[in-house]
C-alpha cells in the first residue's frame, strides 16, 4: 500500500486549503477498514497527530485543529481528505497522511506509533 498526498499551498492567515491523500495497492473494501490519520511535522518539533477517522467515519481531532479542520474520506476513490479552514501561521508544516492496515479500525486515534503506512508529505505555508 502506498499513500500520496497533494494539495500543497501557500495562503494568507484566515485562508483555506484542501489536502488529499490517495491510496494505491489496496482495494476499496480494504481501504474502508483502515484507521486513517493526518499528521504534521515542523522541523525541530515532534510530529503531531491532528485528525483521524475510523471505520464508521467517526473522527478525532487535536485541540488546536478541532472546529477549523475537517477530515473525511471517499472509500470508493480510496482517498482521504483534510479541509483546512481559518488557517494560522502556526499551522505551517509538512502534512502527512497515514494508515493502519493490519486490523479493523473501530475508533480513530492520533498516536502515530500504530500507523504503518505513511505518505511523503505535502507542504502548507501560512503567512
């Protein structure tokens, strides 16, 4: 399974972006059963889990993004999305999507340690 993010952009504070993450090497059925998440990485800081979605489309957000960001997925297209609204300069980071493929996902989680497939990242810059 491979994940490829897109949607890189530079926006002014208050702006919006939509990131996509397309999975290949997995069926639509398998994709629908994965735990899926978005993380972000800033040089010199720990990777931060910011949004996750589970089998029944239940979601989980970190406090700094809840109410501004929205995670969603299209199982038929094997695509994970992250809508970023009300962007702030502190949201500047490389955004990565991830999947946990080994087990059925009953509940979303933000800890990166159990995710086994990662995308290469896409840059979001807010000025």
